[in-house]
């Protein structure tokens, strides 16, 4: 949009035809917002730029020597200047099999899937007469005490409390939301005082915060954690993974093409400018 009146030709490439505002995904997952509230279509936003075109595609590689990007169907686009802003993806710390038994929160599809599973869990709890199965359905485990984990845990606890008197066989207020973090405090990127305030407010909402708890196994019926030298099992049908991010594969391709160095998270190290 800033280049709209410049003497340049701009081509935007993206995997989706919408811009996603990720900080609001947790509210979509809890049903507080509609998906359209955090996903804005790209083409209407760019329509006033007569020098701008858009392609919904995935860039798979970069040929820095020829100044070309390689697209998912093998075709190539020439460029004079290349701006890469492709974001991050969920990291499971080497346990990619956990992706199939947990809910991520990085895409619109992730948020809609979590919303379906969250509300569906109460319906399943309503249908069963088995107390153990009911407890599993009414237990929600969030792994990762960063901003995403804190936000989604708090919102799920608020939503569960708001559903009181909507069921006859269960009390949604009995739902347990457990936030697990391997560190010694939640939102550790902020000050200790703020971390303490966040933990206190989560507790007031009914969230059980377990710090120093590292997930070692996840399956369709629960999570195994290590706390110090002890091993515990939490039975649950819903696990939300909010523990880590890693650069997308294109970032690695770009680093190889340009000789740039990367950090542990796969991010390209940049110059002071």
C-alpha cells in the first residue's frame, strides 16, 4: 500500500487470500469472535494500487543469483527487490507426531478446529454416564505459558463459566483449564512483577497454572509431564499446543540461497539496518 504511487511494479505472493491477525485467533477459538473478524481479504485491500498484482501461491525456493522465486508449480518469477515476510510455524520440539493429537493456534483453520473441539467436548461430556470419561472431556490442557497460551487459557475458562445452566447433565463450571509451562514463570519475556500478576489473574479465572512442568508425551487421551523428578499423567481429550514457533521452510531456503546465518529458531540474522 505504501508503494501504491511509486514508479514500481509490485507482486504480492501469499499462501492464503486473506491477511490474518493472529493475536485475535484465541477469541475465534473460544467463539467470542467470528473468523471474519481477524481475517481480512487481501484483494479489496490492494485494489486501489494499479501497480500491484496478487497471486495466491506458495514460494518454495529462491534463486538469488538469477533473482527469481520458485513457486509451488515449478514456475518462476523475476524480481529486482525481494521482500520476505512469511512468518513462523508451530514447533513441536522434535515431536511432530504431537501435531495429530493436539490443537495448534497459528491459522484460521486451527482456530475453527479448536472452537469445534472445545464446544464439542461439553456435548460429549453431556452424553456420557462414565464419570472418568466425563472428567476427560471437561479437562482442557494448554501447553506453553507465553502470550498465546495465557490468552487462550484465560478465554476458555471465561467461556466455560459463561455456559452455566445451558446443560442438564453437567455443570460447565466444573471444567478444568490447566496451563503447563516448562519455565519458572508464565510470560517470561516480561518482568517478574507482570508475570506474577498474570498468574494471579489466571488463578482468579479458575485456570490451574503449573510452572516447571514439561510435556514428555501427548496422545488422544492425555498428557504426560515431568515436574522435577516426578512424572505425572493428566487425562484429557483436548490439548492445545502453544509452546513454540520456528521459521517456515522458505526461510531456510532463503538462507541457503544467500549465505545468511540463522539462529536456533531458524530465523535469519539481520544487519543493524
